[in-house]
C-alpha cells in the first residue's frame, strides 16, 4: 500500500502491496552507536503506564527519596548504545540487503560527534560511508535535533567543532549562518529530525510555537522533515502536515539505539549518497518505507531495547561487558564516572531491583503478556482506511 504525502514524497509500508523491486537502493538514516550519550531520564517516560513496571519503579524512587532526602537525578546520568560503528553499519546494511534485496547506503548520526563515521572511513569496506551527526541546537525554551548527513570528509572535523561550540554557547543569530555554511556542499543533506516531538517537555503549544519560529528563520537551509521509526504514527502524521505547510519533502529516520534495525528507511535509484541528497534537495523526491517492526507496539519495542541495553555483552567493542560499565554519571566534583566505578562494584538495591524487573521482559510469557497489554496498533487504523 502506498500513500501520497505530497507532490514528490511517498510513504510505503513493507509487505502491503508495495514491492521494493522498482528501486535500486535502500537508505538507512539516523541511527546511533556507542559514541552517543543518551540521557537516563527517559526511564520514567518510557515505563509510564507499563503494567507492574511503572509502579515498581515509583516505589523504588520513593525509597531512594526517603533514604537520601532527594530525588534520583537522572539528568546527570547517561547510557551508551551497545553497538560499535562497524556493528551498527553491518546491522543496517544487512537489513536492507536481506529483507529488501537492495544495495545499501548507511548514514550513522550520533549525538554531536562524528567518531563512528571517522572510524568507518579507516576501513576498506566502509571507507565511502557518509560523515554524519545529529546536531543539538538549543533554541529559545527548547532544543532541536538536526541531522547533518554526508559532510565533506576534509572539513568534517572543523564543522563538528563549530557545531559543538555553538551547542555549548548558543547564540540564536548564529544558527542561520551555520546552517547555510553546512548546506553549502551539494552532497550534504540537512534533516529536521522528529520535529513534532516535544523532547524538552515544554508543552505541546509552546513546542509548536518554537517549531514555527525555527522554521520561519531557517527553512531555506533544511532539506527535509523526518518521519521517525521510534515515534508514534500520530506524531509522524503531524510531521507530514508540517512538511506540507512549509513545502518540505519528508524523509526517513530510524533513530535506532539498540539492536533492532531501523524501522524506517528510504528507497531510491541513487547509487551514491550524493545522488540521493540531490533527489531530496533539488527535486523533493523521497520514498519512505516503514518496515514491519514499526507496526509492533512502540512501547514494547522500547522496553525490549532497554532490556537489550541492560544485558551483559561479552563482545562489547570497548570491553564494557556489564550494563553499569556502559552507564555514566557526572559527579558533584565535575568528573564523569561509570556506574561500576562510582559504586565500586556494589549496585544499590533500588537499581538492582529495576534491572531485575527489566530482565523479565526477556522471558517469553512476560513478553507475550506485555505485547497484549501494550498493543497500540490501532493508531494505524486511520491510515489503513484511506
């Protein structure tokens, strides 16, 4: 099944009458490796209203508050996704080749760094991969994430340094010149990632106001609006409406953090990333494909990703075998320490109970029960009826 989104942008669901055979290449955009820092404050949001888990977490938070006299400050803590650059590249490439039978273009975009791309460019098999990042732009009461894909390899380090300097010391008047500079190379693609997600929790109305203000100032330098593989379908529909209002093509962004490959891809006949970028930038021509896993319960997918993150990984590229080797905390002294180091190998009871609860997600019977309880596939009904 194919749904026309706007003049040259189309959306497809895999396995519903739309074969990938007319296309040459599948494109995986926006996924993360162990070089990304991901805030731990998502735990409460991700587990909200989850049977048995949300109540147990609230109880443990209350115990911590009673014991320490303060709330757990998860904003000072972060975790790192499990996959190395090569593992992430292989995962995304493998899905495209095996499931779609197409050639693959993969652009990894970690938060505010290009280490994954730099590492891949040292290997013969991946030397031609795009140098990309997900740039954090503080803007008024919130912040936005902008995908910068396929920067010129010889300028990428300098470009990343300039972006990082802005993020650390934001001045609104500098955004437009920076975006104009970054978009100056025709092969570079700039994507407004998950534009309708109120990630900073400022409220839907204020977030929408900030989005419109940002687009009023910077639309000429943004080449597409993202449909995100880890955001609800209703939110992605809002993104298509926003894209139509501002005459932007829509584009895929899987936003993969764990071991599940991107649930949203692009289809193209381009042979190189530069050719693909030209299709988006010059023609607004974009075919977005949602993979079968997107139709699974989003809440369940997120829980399964969390369970993956908390598992031991004997083959971790950095030797971070245990989950607490891969989670970090910014101390009062201004030092970043892994939780394993911070706790000296003794996991607090409140955290140990949470990890134990999450491990239950891996059990077949619990997983089956949660899939039924968290089933949110009904949100696709509006699309299917059209």
